């Protein structure tokens, strides 16, 4: 078999005078696998991402929450810090996440049905799960 190439086996490697030699990294990229399904990996990751289910409050929990909001409304100027847990719906899929916002309430907007914190956070009243803080120890003496 080696007799077939005896005439060229000892010749030097050809280097083109007109075309520059390809960089090693670019040459390796030619043989790298490509993604036949563009975006498939991102879609799989999105499906695997977990979201929380929205908890629907019963009537007694809604009444207790409403009582806390009214009590909070009467103490807005007191600079009392509260922690509000609320549901933030996911923009891409069903469900969302429960978020805690801590700070001082600036305003309770009945028209927009939102609690506005001093840091600018706007919390929809319909998404609030609970409101906690030292202010409510007078409201719930047994808690």
C-alpha cells in the first residue's frame, strides 16, 4: 500500500500563498456539534422551572386580612414596619412565586386596590396572603 504514495510521502505540507491559514480554534469549531433544534435546551429548562400554586383564601381569612388592612390604614403615619407576603404571577407559565416585602407602608390605594410601600413597591391587595408586624400584636392579643 505504501508504494502508491511513495512519490508524495516526503513532500512538505502545502501552505497556500493566497489564503491565510485558519486559526486552530476556528478549525476546531468546524467539527463541534451543532444544535439542530434551536431553543430546545431553553424550552426544557423553562419547563423544569418550578412555580408555586396560587393559594385561594377562604372567607374568614379574607375577613381577617381586610381587618388588618383597615388597622394598618389607621396607623400609616406611625412609621411601623410590616412584612407582607403576596403572590407574584409568573409571566411565562401557570403559577408564580410568593414574595415577602418588608418595610413601611406609604399608602393603601383603594382605587387601584394596592398597598404602596415607602420604597415604591406596589402590592396588589387581591394577591396578599398575609400581613405581619409588631403593630398587629394589639389586634391579636392571643397570637
